[in-house]
C-alpha cells in the first residue's frame, strides 16, 4: 500500500498520530507535498463524506476524521507554495443572525476543507451586514448560510437582499442549509443551491464552482 493510501486510511479511521507519522515518513521519502494532500488527506475525506451520506458514518466519526486531516494539513501546508495546490474555490460560511447553532455548520466547513476548498468560517449569529462585508473583502466563489431555527430563516433572505442592494449578488453563489430549510425555501429566497446535510453541501458547492 502506498504512503498516500495509508494516509487516506489513517484519516478515514480518525487516527491523527498515525496520519502525522505517515506524512512525516512520506516527506522523508521524497513524496510531493501537494500529492500528500490530494491523494492522501483529500482522498481520505472523500471516503468519509461518502460514508456520512450513506449513514455508515455519523457526526462523531466525521469530526474525528476531520481532526486527523487537520493534523496532517498542519505538517504539509508549510511545505507547499500557493502555486502547488490550487483550492477548488473559496467559501465563506456562517450561521445566520439570531442562531447560535454551530455543529452542523462546522461539519460542513470541515467537509469542504477536506474536499479541497479554502473555507472562511464567520461563526454563529452572523448579521447580513457581516456576511456582505466578508463577501466584499474575501471575494469568495460561494457563500454558505446555515439556520437551525425557523425564526432565523428570514435572515437568509435578508442577506441575499443586501447582497443585491450592495451590487455583489452576481459575484457569488449562495447555498443554504439547516434542519428547517427546504429546496423550495432556497428557491423562494433566491439562493443558488440547497443542501440537506454536510455531505450534500460538498457536492452542491462543487457543482456551483464547476
């Protein structure tokens, strides 16, 4: 089994120490750091995302796998120049104003990072103004908004409206998700995509930047 396959397996198993050890061995053996990321860490997280979608993995397994991936990235990232690994795209993500739920949004952020996206996580209770300011500053390809409370769903519409008023709406794709969100609601407020879960969020985001 190649170093890349072993690294992927360690990520899938959520074994951070093994991931770190194998990456250090791969580097010592002269493996390309970009290949370690793409064929090892990202490949492992793709399997995790697939298992999550099929209900073979649950949130704890995904979080442990993501922790192993981040441990590996911390070693490899300093070794690569920006030209070596181009992210699939840049995503800004946050939970909308009035909503303090974090786990689902964090899961999506981890899955997107695992798939090769650059992710800027604005956290929870993010106002429409803060979302718009972040879009203006970071120029992302995709803006992701999460809500778990029905009472905070209107904040998604407010944010899209403010993007339009700010002249930024045509510069960014908008994806929404969270327990009370539906595809119909996403269309109604003018979002470009809807994801019912973290695994789907990666697929939808990939389709929007393709």
